[in-house]
């Protein structure tokens, strides 16, 4: 059996960030990622201020990778629109580029990286864990970091709500649409879902949606079918996209929970990071901050020899507040009546949108380190 000190399963932002942090500190760390090559992932591709701070700490410069700046947020319902400046400068970068850059940082830091290798199952052993891979190898490790995103893992799975489907399509916008989107993210709320539209690098527009599973099926829909649905559900968005050129045959699709989720049970000494730890309603655009922030916390706990239970308490402390608030907003925005009330309140109080944006971020400022959060001291839970 091959042995390593720490095994990280999943090479998304959470897994790459955890591997990078540990390898930099001289740890013997192996990272396996089931996809053999970089690929597109369902995501709004919005990088909040906290995400940017955490990326900088890892040595990833989103602007240098071509990220587009985002200064304003426009919210739409079927009958009205509201625009607010963001309380920070957002950025927008495709996950294709971002995930590849993070994985490269992990490798440069000394991580033993294996792409195209999938963990089939994990088993608890007396001295740690064994990870059974689809290439026939079994890896033994002292610490296990689970970073498999939306996917569960045999041996350490948990039950999740999968009532929604996340969809993403890249489009080449017309010059009029490009001008309208410059510096802006647009969110369209509809019953039990939302759509987001913004420019990413190279002038490409990213359309991202969350819809109930019964409207699309698990694997999503073809672009013409989705566009027809948009014409009925969000006619003003469909009109804006009418002449935009789809860059893929079919939108990318992934199942996801309908509400916020934060893992509760201490489980068998594994460090869950990113989406395996928590899901914040995606309209907030802060899931990447949770992925990178939880990875940084896991690194600190592993470095100090602190248990996964200590880590879980600290991670809950870091993420519970934003997830709780985002879940309330998501529920209110998902029904026409409360959505209209919320819009009326935001129209009367111009600071409300900025305040909600600010309070759905991780409690992290440029001067504050994640280490400031004491392990094991829990301030609240969603
Ligand atoms: C519709 C939608 C829109 C979103 N928009 C935004 C946004 O605008 N901004 C933002 O910050 N967040 C957004 N998010 C959230 C963000 O996408 C996630 O929080 C983030 O991807 C979590 O990163 P991760 O590393 O935990 O998981 P992932 O990015 O999913 O990475 C997990 C990796 O593990 C690999 N893997 C899985 N199983 C195995 C296995 N058994 N063996 C080996 N490898 C495995 C996968 O191939 C994958 O590469 C959005 C989410 C959704 C659903």
C-alpha cells in the first residue's frame, strides 16, 4: 500500500487550497482529482472580496488571469429592477481558469498530484484511513481531507437535499449586451430559483441558473429547451439573450440543495472542506470563499495536530452566519409575495442591498486572518 501523511480527495478550489497550504508547510500531501483535464463547472463565477483575499494568500492573482471587474449589482423581478453598487470590487473569472490555476499552485508547492484518478471508497483504519482508487491503488494516510464538492463518497457519505439543478451556459454576447453587462452582475429571481448573468474573461458572458429539478431533470436541458423556458419564466432575460451565441451545445448541469446546508455531525475524524462542509445559496456568490476559507482552517488544524471535531466547530463558526442569512433571503426571494415585499423594502432603503451583500460574506477583512477564529469555540449555528 502507498502511504502519505495527508490525502486530499477532489481537486476543486477547496481541495487544491488545502493541498497547497499543507505542501507549503512541508507536509507530505497527495491530491487526487477524477477529471483528467481542466473542465467547466456550474458556477456564477463571481469572486467576492473574501474570495479574492483568500486567493491572494495562495498566490493566485485573478486579475492577471483575465478576471473582469464587477462594481454593480442589478436585481430583477418580473415587474421591476433595482441597481446598487457593491460594497467591494467583485471580479468574475471562469472556473475553467480558476480551478486550473489553483491546482497548479498546489503542484508547485510540492503536492503529489494525480489527475484522472477517482476515489471509490474510504475506510477508517487504526492509524488513519485507507482510500481505494479506481486505478487499482489503495492509499494509506494519517489525515483525510474530503473535498469532493457536490458528490458523496462511499465510506463517509451524508444525506443531502438534491431538489435543485444548477445550470451554466457561456455565451458570446452582442456588443449591445456586452456594453450593458460591463462592470455589472445581474440577478433575476423567480419562484424557487434564480438566474445570474455577468461577463467573465475574454468578453464571454456567463449565464448561471438554479431551477427546481422537476423543471429540467437531473441532467439539465438542451439550450433551445432552456431558452424556451426562459421566455416563459423570465421574458426580459430571454429578450436580452436573444442574439447571444451559445458556446456549448448543452448547458452544464449539477444537482444542488434548495437551501443552505452546514454539516453538523462530527464524523470519524475526516476534514470536510468546501461544498462537502457547507452550501450557501448560490445567488450570494460566496461558495468559493467558503471553499477556500474552510480549506485554510483545515490546514491550520492539521498543522497544529488539532482534531477534525475541533476543525468542524471552527468551520461552523466561520460559515454559519452568512449561510443562515442567505438561506432566509433565498426563501423570501423564492415566493412572489415575499419577493415583492423585499423589493419594495429595498427600493425605499437604498442601503439594504449593500448591507445584505456585506453580511452574506465570510467574516474576513483584509487585516484579519482566518487564524483569528479560535478552534473549537462556536458562536452560533444555522
Ligand atoms: C448554480 C451555482 C452557482 C454558483 N455561483 C457561485 C459564484 O458565483 N461564486 C461563488 O463563490 N460560488 C458559487 N457557487 C458555489 C461554488 O461553485 C462551490 O461552492 C465551489 O465549487 C465549491 O468548491 P469545492 O472545491 O468544494 O467543490 P468542486 O468545485 O465541486 O470540486 C470538487 C472536485 O472533486 C472532484 N471529485 C469528486 N468526487 C471525486 C472522487 N471520488 N475522487 C476524486 N475526485 C473527485 C470533482 O471532479 C471536482 O473537481 C455556485 C454554485 C452553484 C451550484
